[in-house]
C-alpha cells in the first residue's frame, strides 16, 4: 500500500429542512473546491430557534481529504 497523507477540516452546513440536508450541503459545497474527499463524520448537530420555532438546522462535519504529492 502506498503512503498517503490526509488533512481533516471542520465544516458547518445549514438547512431549513433537516440535519441531513445541512450535512449534505456542507459536503457538496466543499467538493467544489477540494479533491479526493474521503470520510465525513458528523460531530455536532444543533438548531436555530426564533419565536419558539426551529428555523434552521446546523450540522458540524469533520471531513478528510487526500493531499496530492506534486511530482519533483
């Protein structure tokens, strides 16, 4: 197996529908500028409340992606 190096970053996605949509939004947005996303782990879920009603769902997601070695 070849040696690999991965970076882990934290993202926060939001949705007015669900935590699943919030997490999906975070990954889909990150995938537009990052390559080789590997693993996503939801680390925290919370909600925004206004006037006693849930107005938004937030998902904090740790995501790993592979560093690409530049050729010498």
